[in-house]
């Protein structure tokens, strides 16, 4: 993603920033391998949710929901920590 | 003690889009620490990887009030914010119960920020100080810090013909904080989320200063395969290189005792910075590190009796 520089007129007054604006900066293009969820093996322990440094494992109603590929950097911790091997890492662009 | 399911339903206080390396331990530290606290939080952060990667203007990964400090003064900043809040509360201008959390790396805690940390601890501010300890100045290019272990190769203590990596042992900051006689001091690892979460919960209910030293792997500086970020900390605990314990009002308790204490080579072989230690010519150095780890572990066992 291209980073747009703000002009001085657009800069916020003082040094107070809006919260959580990094959601506009997608880091998914850092990835060379991606995690793929295998629902049949998943026991919804949410260890992957805990282990993800990029908050890219999304949950819904106490269950694994999906990977947010806009932000997943492909580190592979989730697949390594998964106790039931319900996540496998695949090459991007396969 | 909340379950992962409970934690996952809590407000996300550190969001995606930060620019920490893939597999960085610091992001996991922040996620676990902030989700362990149910009350509203105010966060202060010393300069370091975490701060430069999460607050690149105009982006911020923080959704709770966040104050950016210089390298040396996050504890001093929070020492101002916390009494201001207490005063507002006393005047009846605020009724929220707020928890104050300070994050610093090992550089901003062990070395540059030590005086402000010591002052805040001595004055007894109600702050949780979290040191995410990656054992060197990773942000500026992996220079040695007071937290870098003996024998580790860094850019300012490179292993070669002159020295075999860092010559000194690391500073024992946890014990320095215990000596401040603050109500809660602990070490933790991100590889055991329940350990870290329960300690942060305890700290947030402590009336006074609390300090938690969390081992946070750096895939770039240690370097290690990023998938091992959590596992490597469990090995650190199993080899007693990083003992996991807490000190509540001066009383020691080891919160994770390995069933079988592993030799330190298990921990060293996972990381590039220690590769030279496993060569035959460094056998005596390796033994001196093992002896020191054993000595410290024995002392800790005695203290926790």
C-alpha cells in the first residue's frame, strides 16, 4: 500500500491522533506463505488467536472464524502452535 | 482466571496494521497483557521496537489512551498521569476505575529508563510496568544491552577472534525490582499465556507498583525461525535460563518448575546469536554459563522454600 503523506493543513492539531488508525495500513502483502484452516481438525481452542502477533485470527461466538489475510504476515506461529494440526502453511500464489 | 474464549471476546486494544516483524513476540505480549485487564487502561510506552512500529504517523495501533514517551522516561510519564488521575478522582471530576500500564523494552527498562523506573517504584505509584525483554537494542540494530546474556553475539559484541560474544552476564533487573520492596514483581514468558495473564490480573489488583519482566523473542536479533516464537520461551523456562516466578510482598514463589531441568544447550541451539558457543573451542565458556544458570536457580529454589 502506498503511504500518503499529509500536508501541513491536514495534520491533526496538537499531537493527538485518532485511535486504531493502523487498520488502514494493510500488512498482508508482507506474506510469502499463508495459513489455511482445516475445519475438520479444529477443536476451537483458540490457541491460534492467542498466538497471532498480528491479530489476524478472527473469532466469532467462541469459535475460529477466519484468517484476516489483509494483515496476516505469514509468520506461521499459529500452524506451529496448533495442537491438532488444523492449520497448514501454503505458498502464496499457488 | 479467564479462558482464551473469554479473552477473545474482550475489546481489542492493540489492532492489526502495526509494523512489527512477522512473528514478533512484543505484539503477543501487548495483546495478552491488555486483554488480561478488564478495566479501562491508559498505556504509556517507552521508545523501542514496539513504539516505533505501532505509532508510525498518522497510524496508531492503539485503541486505548496511549502516551508516547522518550526512551528513558515512560515510568516518569506514568508517574505524572497516575497522580493526576487520583487528584481528579478526589475532586469528583472522574469516577472511572483506570489501570495504568507502562511498556518498555529491555533497553528502556534495564539501561536507559532505570532511574525513572526506580523512582516510580520507590514512590509507589499504582502502575503495572511491563518489560518486554528481547535482550538487546533490537530496534536500532541489535546492540548489546544490560539484558543481553553472556556469550550472545550482537552488533556491538560480535563473536569472532577477539571476543566470544558478550563478555558479561546480564543484569538481574527482576531482583533489583524485588529490592525496591514493591508489592508485586514477576517474570513471565509468552509461551505460557495463562501464566502471563494471571500475573497481569494479580498486578492489576495490586495496590501499588508492580513490575513484570516478560521474555519476548526477537526473530531478527536472536535470530530464530519465526514459528518458534512461543516455543523458544518455553525452552528458556525448561532450561531455567529464564526462571518463571513471582514475588508477592517479598515472598518468592516459582510459578513454573520444569519437570526435568534441561541443559542450556537446548536453549542455545535454537538461536543464531549463540551458534559459536556450541563449537568445541568455547566449551569452557559454555560451562561457565551453565554453572551460572544452575547457581541462580539454586538460589531461587532456596528463596522460594
